[in-house]
């Protein structure tokens, strides 16, 4: 009967769910899918993820009309290299020799099948020129690293996409615990930026992701905070314990981020 079914989205494991058995370095490389995360070694994990990608493209997505596996694989791989960046449909379409409409449809398909996260821009009545195109993330960092051919944390740590992978980990972490919140990002043409803006219970939180053990906000971050005026700003970093930076701004670890937000709701 209509109205009697409830749907719950199950994400791959978040780090605080498995931090007692997997290091953060392993998690950033292998991702949150069980068979990849618990694989005996890095190559077994990589083989599983590559098999998953192939099976997903060539079997699971084949039910959708007009879908071309070769184009989808190339697009997905391009998104891994442009992980967390503002999407440019024209550039992607020209690179793959398809129309902008096709790129939009393929990304909608990947979002609908939970393989990418599309983060829309934060819109307000500010007079500043805001970036209005969405950002796109590969939904699991293990899939992203497999697409990039990165099999160890040392390779991930030295790759230009490390910051974007960390952003995606934080975004997935937040969405798994606060699924009903509104998520967006803030960026102006002048360079003011906050990675993730979270709004729930009429309260706004600014989340800046820094893949560093000594994180610091930039001038553009502080400018964005002044524009957004959040209840609190959290700099999420791969540290064990956070610390206050200034009133309303603090560094938070991934494991303590949810408690820090909950204490302010």
C-alpha cells in the first residue's frame, strides 16, 4: 500500500564506524565498501574495486536506455581526476565528443545510483557574484583511488586530489549522520570559499576540510564566514583531537565532528 514503505539510504562505512579495525590511512585509500576495506592486502582491495567498477558499468547500468559503457567509464574516470571541482558541462562534453545534455544525464544517472555526490551552490541574497555550477564528488574514496590507479596511501598522499578525497570523506560522514540536513558549498568569483555549508533546524554550520595536521583558514575562508554568518565553523582535519581557533571557529577530528555539531543544535 502507498505510504507504508520507508526508504533508508545505506552509505559505505564511515570512518568512526570502523576506526577500531582500520587506520585512517587505509580508509582513505581503500574506501568504505566492506570487501575492499577488509581485503588481505592492497592489491586484493584494488582488484575488487576494479571488478566492481566494471560490473557496475557493464551490467548494472545497461538497463538504462541510451547508455554507452565506454563513454560512462571515461566520464567517471575524468570525474575522479576532477573530484570535488565545479563541473563544467561544456568542457566535459567536448572532451568526450558528446553533448552537454548527455553529460548532465550521465551525471544524474551516477547520482541516482549513488556513485557520485553532487553538491549544489549555497544561494543567498548577497550582492556578491556567486559560483552557480555544482561540485561533483566520487561518492566513495576507494572508487576514486581505483579510478586514479592509486594502490597505497603514500600514492594518495602525494596526489593532487588528496584534498578533494578528504572533502568527500567528510561530506559522506556528515550525510550519513544528518541525512535530512541541507548541504551546499559557498564560493564567490572573488575567491571567498567554504567547502560545505550545512543547514538544519534553521541553523547554519560552515565546514572547511583541510587534509593537514596543522590546518589554517585562508583569507578567502574568513571572508566566506563573514558572508554566511554560520552558528559555528569547523575545520575538519585528520587529527585525533581538535582545538579552538577563535570564538565560533574550531578544528575538529572526523570522529568528533558529529558531537561538536549536535552540541550546538
